[in-house]
């Protein structure tokens, strides 16, 4: 499973799956990654909240705004069954990693969080 996640909702969902044995590859942005890492420094310099939500996951830093970052993302996506993302509304489409774009390249990939529905455009 590949996850582009931060804060609470997606990290909690994928943490549950990791606890059940799923391999989670968390993609983080350069320059600090998931902002939850910096909530405090209780666990060896990292946030206790971040450690609790992201235990058992692998982490990979990629700049998905650059072609090289997108090229590296292709490798884990090619082997993944599921993609979970909680990017801001429209961000996945701008990056070319929305469900429709990925379905063309990875027909077996299941997008874990939908981009449509009655609350799709709602901001947190």
C-alpha cells in the first residue's frame, strides 16, 4: 500500500492496516515531511503523536511536483494494491495522481480515499 498522508485521518487508517500486517509506504514531502512530526519532541526527537500514528510504516521523501519524484513514485505504485491519500481537494489531480489518471497506468490499483461524493470539496 502506498500512502500520501499527513495529520490524522489517513495516517490513522493506514496505521490500523499496518497493525494488521499491511506493508505501508508513506510518501512524505521534502523539507520536514508530515507536519505532525514536529508537534513535540517526546520520542527520540519526534512527536509522540506522529510515532503513534505512523508506527510500522516505511517512509520515502519525494518531491511530487518534479518529474524525478513522480518517476520514483511509479515503482511502489506498480507493486501496490491500494493508494490512500488525504491531500487537499484538487491536489492529487494537479499532481497527476488522481484516481482517473492512476487507473490508466495501474488498472489494479484501488484508490483508498475517493475524490467525489457529497463532501468531496469540503475543507477541514
